[in-house]
């Protein structure tokens, strides 16, 4: 999909954090208007389904902190942090002072009265330039504290005015005879990442009597925020919204007249407040039951959505009556209990008895129809393991509880030991492939399960999980640990670019390259979006069952898949599930009625996309404003999409999916779609901007990769994601000779690659960033360094079509050959040897060493290393056999 305006900005840091994946793993779930189907199932986010098994961990809920001063009957007490959203309203204003001051300067003033860290991101246009072009202003116009952003913009912080009770302003001064025709700007709030624009366009203040381009003030349109939902700008109805003088119609510098102007706009900014919920479990000696107590400081109505489980089977069920007062049964799946207000008005509480036969308690806090608070520690429903509490609290005296802490490292130590034993068992069976194939598959599934369990324990903003490194002699015995994850040895080819649709026969043209791609070592090809589409590239789908597109006919697509299968290459379909273009208008003239086999009405469109008047529930992600965003919380929508994906698998023969713009809808829905369609491999495009400070990329990008990992975890690990973090860091490292960026604070790769390598699909370019779009093109001339990195490292590497069929092909083929010869896979073990200003070096699986950068490096140690590939500022060695 083109990401020019929403995903890959022209300026760094443009996209705010998604609403359902806050920094550091903090999670405020903006739910559908009704709880999502299956919300009460613990398998939704905190658990990972692998190889037919399901594992779960409670995160913070598994660590009892009962103190000596607590009630002797208490076996568990934990205070969980919560984060919720609230809105703050205020106003922003723009003023043009046309009368020169004592220094002969006119000025533009931009301000607001909402507390925050406000930045004016601005540039200028000169007479005769294209309306969308920005240039940096001349130095004399730049207020103190301004920071240049590359060569096209300036960022200037708004300063709080003295004795102003929280008013922020910035002043831009200029001469009457300035050559500047207009000032263009957007207003940015650093703390939330919100960018305030006018219907996705830049504000434009004409200084030359011309109001062409941009949005001149005095316009009557509503003011909106771009690109997300963290704030809004609307015209302030009580403001002076008219210019003080009429702007002359003439252009040019001669006789330039500057008009005075003032206008106000309403700002609605979202902020996050911190709260807590404390859960205490005690033994009730009179009833021989457990007393469960909830306490929270959240004001107003708070509902506990809860259930129990038996025998650690992790399946929600409803306990028998009597239930606590103000409790109702929700869809025969869970209970919803209204908490009671505290006498002092400082929050709410609840206390009830629970039979001792239950092994666990699940719950989620519900604040309203759209807001659910979940466990910040792992993004899933809260889970209290009652059985483990009893075991930890038991002593020689059954009536006395010894307060104790869980030694967390003991859990991963046991997991590591289990994994090692399994790997030894697997290794001992080498050479018995046919006889023990099923057994080896079971062992691999168990390894995957244990790795996921270790990941769940340590999942946090500074996550420190290492997946098991498995040495396999024969790739043919490997099957996916779960549907959607492949074998671990995949090498992906993106089989198109942004211009591929123009021939109208792309399927035929690509099919002719199948044997060549197979000979180069590719195992999967990603094909373009196959459906009828408003846009020729395919990313504005309309009739999903119409597979005649600009790339070719349905028959040509089926033949293409067949050709690739004959070449032993699997094929991914590009599935656009976030949005869909309508075929018909409603009574208001809005395009939100769909035709074809999926003849949905406006209930299939989310309610919070103002452009398309949907009657569905609120979106579970970020809106894609160019087309109606589909409401995946609707059961009929999910059923239709599942049926369509299964039809595509059967009718076309696709082996898996590349999922477009998955930031737009909850990963739990992806899990449902993948479980229904059972792909061999799936990868999601979860794309938002990295962290920058005044134009400089931050070293620590943990928040960025955390958001991607959160999405993968929401799918229960059934899909991978493109490692945008690694791409961005590689950009900065190579372009600026800052190779120290390629090692994080724990000495691991700094992208998703360093946290969850089996789900990281690494790449350096695709149809959006490269090709003719070039939104975020990889540093020119450094592509082979980038491929030397991703094709030698763990993760699943993806190579762009334009690079394969270019002068880069011989070296890329050499890298792929080395990877396959040394059996490097998605979970290979990596040891970073050097990460300095002009040098990065790493050892992979003790079989391969690579280096990139201008500094000299040679491997050392007892092994005999021989050069396998070498070029400009890269080198690869492998162990001599």
C-alpha cells in the first residue's frame, strides 16, 4: 500500500503511537461498542497457540506480594497499574500582525492554551513555486530554539507565556518585502505524537496576497487532526474567524500588501492518567472458600468482566450462583459486576466468595462501552492463578501463610533446561527422518511452546527473550510450529513493484521468472493484491471475489500460482482487510454500501470514521482515511472474510498472506482469520514511525518494536510482522556511519529481530519505500550492506523485486547461497562482536561471521575462517569444513 501520507511520512516521527499499543507495552484497549466476540477467552492475547497447544502466563498477576503486615488469611495481593484516556479541551489561534513593530517587522503568531509539549513544524513557499513545496525559511525568520529538519522544514517549540495561565505561543517575524509567499505549518504535540492539520493538508498563511494551495485562513471547512485520533482541531464557534482586512488578489513582490488576521480553533487532546487495581485473595475459614477483593482508585462506574477456570485448562466459565450483587451474565460466557463506590468517594471496591475448586480467575475492567482496561504488563486479560497461590502459601501449618516472593529466574531456568533436553533428543534422532518424522515434529512444537512461554514471562518494555536455536540437518523434516509461521528457513521475494500493474499482464511476466527465482534460492514469493480495485495498484479493493485486476485475469493468477508451485516456491496473496471501497451511495450520498457477493451495508463500516458515516462500532485501530474502514467486530464481517480467505486458498492456491495495514484493526481478529484459513506463512504490515528528538533518531527504539511485538502477540503468534524497526535503524547506521546503533542496550539486534526473531520479517526496501514511490528509500549505494545484514541474520529476510533484477543480483544470490549452505534460519543464534561508529560485526550460529562498515575487521579464534563474500564495506566468512 502507498504509505505517503499515513505510514511513511516525509518527516520523521509523523505517525503517533497506535491507540491499542502504548509506549512500553502499556495497553488501553479501545474496544468495540460491545465486547468483542470471544473477549472472555484467555486465548486472545496473553496466550500463544503453537502446534495445537495453548500456553498462557499472567504476567504481573503471578507474582504474589503478600506482606507480613497483611491479614494472615491472605494468600495473594497485587497492585496492578492501569492507564486510561481522558480528553482535555482548549483552543489554538493564529494571528497575523500586519503592522510593523519598532524593528520594522511583521509577525505571525501561533499559540494554544492546552498543556503539552507543542512544536510548530513549518516551512515556507516562495513566489512561483508549486503549492505543495516546502523550503526552510531564511535564517532571519527563524525564532530562537528552532531546529532544521533535513532541508525542507523547521521545528520551533512553543514557549509558555509569562503570567499567561498556561498559554503557549511562537512568533515568526518577517520583513514587509520578504520574498516568502506563504508560511506552511502543522502543529505537533510531542507527548502524544498527534499532528494537527486541516483535513490532511498543511495550514498555509499567504504573505504575498495569494491564497493558492494549502489551506488559507478564513476558509470555512472544518479543521481536523492528522493522521490519527489523539486529538482534534475544530473551528472555535465563538472566535473571530474573519480576516481583519481583505487579502488583495494580486501576486508578486511588487507592491506586496500583508493583511492582518486572527482565528481561533478548538483543540481536543487526549491524555493518559495512571490508576491502579489491587486484587487480594484470602482464605475464608468459616466457609472454606476464597474471598476475592478488588480495589481501584478509578472514579465513576467501573465494571469487572470476569470468569473462572478449573484444572488450569485456561477456559473461561461462569461460577454457579449466588453471584455478587449488581452482577449480570454476559452471553453465557462471563459475569459483569458493578463495583461499589467507596465511602470516601476515592474509587470503587468489590468483595465476594469463590469456591476453592477453581484454579484461576480472569478479569478485565470495563469503564464504558468502548473502553476496557487490561494488563499493562502483557497486554492481555488479567489472570490470577489461584492454585499456584495456594502452593506458594502452604506451610507445615495449613492455617498460616508465609509471605514469599517468586524467584522469577527459576521459571526460565527450567524452561531453558527443557529446551536443551528436547534439542538433545532431536539431535540424537538425526538420520532417522522417515522413522521418527512425527516425533521430531512434536519435539519442534514443544520447543516453540517453551520459547513462547519464556517470552510471555519476560515480555516488557525491556524484553529479554531468546528463542531456542535449533540445529537441523535436514530442512525437509521441518514443519510450521503453528499455521502461519513457516519452517524457519524461508527466504521471501516481493514479486512486484509500484509500477507492475501498468503492463496489464504482470502475472504472465512474473511467471516467466519463477525458475530463475527458484534457482536463486527463494522459497516464497509475495504477489500483488489480486482483487478488483479502485486504484490500479490494488490497495483500494472493491469486489473481493472479482479477481480480474490490472495485474491480469483470475485464470492468469491461478496459472501463476501453479507455475511457482512447480518451481517449489510458495505464494503469498496480498490481502487488504482493513478497508474496502463501496459500490453504492447511501441516502446522504456517502459511498458506504457494498455490492458483489459481500453485499454489506453501512453496519460494516466503523462509526468513528467521519468521512463514511458507518453504523458499526468504533475502530479497533487507526483509520485509513482514503476508504471505508471495515468494522471487524461485526460477526457477519468476520465470517465473510474467513470464507473469502478460505476460498482464495482453495480456488487460487495461495499458501499464505501478506496482510496490508494491520495497524488499522485488532490483532485478535487476524488470529481468527489465520486460524480459519490455515496459511503456511503470514506476515503483517504494522508500520508506524520510529522515535526522533528534534529530527535526530533516538538510539533506544524499544517503544517502536514493542508496538510491533504487541501486535504479533495479539495474533497469538500466528503471524510475523515486517521489521520496520530494523529497517529504520539500518538507515541511520549506514547513512550516518553510526553502526553502534545496531546493538541495543543488552547487546542484541535493536529491532524485532532482537526480541522475537521467528516473527521478524526483515527487509530494506519494498514497493512503498523504493520503486517510483521512494517514500523511504534505502541509502543509495549501500543496499548490499543491508542485504549482507538481513541475509546472514536470524529472522525471515525479504528481498525487493527491483533489487533482484538489477546489478545487485549476483551478490544477493551469493548471500542467499551462503545462508542456505550454513543452514541459517529464523531462530539462529547471534553474537554481536563489534558495534562501533564505522564497524558492525556479528557471529551467527558459530558457523558464519559478517561485518559491514568502513573499518577493518578480521575474525579470530580457533576456527579456520574463510572469506565467502566480499565487497564495498561488507565481508562474510564461514567456517572451513
